[in-house]
C-alpha cells in the first residue's frame, strides 16, 4: 500500500518557508549574519536614544513622534514589498533589522512608560 501525499495547506507552506529562511541564515556567511544582528542591535540602540531626544524636539510631543515613526515604518514596509519580490539582498535585510530594532525599542519604551 503506497502512502498518499499530504495535502498542501497554508500551515505546511508557512513551516516550509520558515525552515528555508532559518537554514538559509545558517548557510550564509558569518559577515551577513553578523551584519544582520548588528543592524538589529543598532536599531534598538538608536530607537532608545532617538525617541527620548526627539520626543522633546518635535512639536506635539510623544503622540506626534510615534505617528511619524509609524508612518516611516509603514512607508519602508510598502517600498520593500513593491521593490523586492524574491530573496532580499543584504541591504534590505539590514534595513529590515534596523526597522525591527527601532520598533522593538519604541514598544518597549511604551511599556516602560505605561502608555
């Protein structure tokens, strides 16, 4: 008795996509991995410092600063989805990790402030 192939589901596609990405990161050179990690950490550092500095300088205070950051992140994501169709280059990976680090620091700052 032969075994029937599994049905192709969205979950199966998602797990296959994630495993390809993880294995792809492991196969990449140490330079690409270290640049991606460094971009994430630099984004977090810049987010911590820039939000505290710019919240006082931007007219409107914290709500205006958060709105500007969210709009900038949204524009960046929209550009990436329109410009990159296949596997992103190292520059796009670094830009994505900077964005993720910035967003993580803004969310963490919101939790610390209780807002």
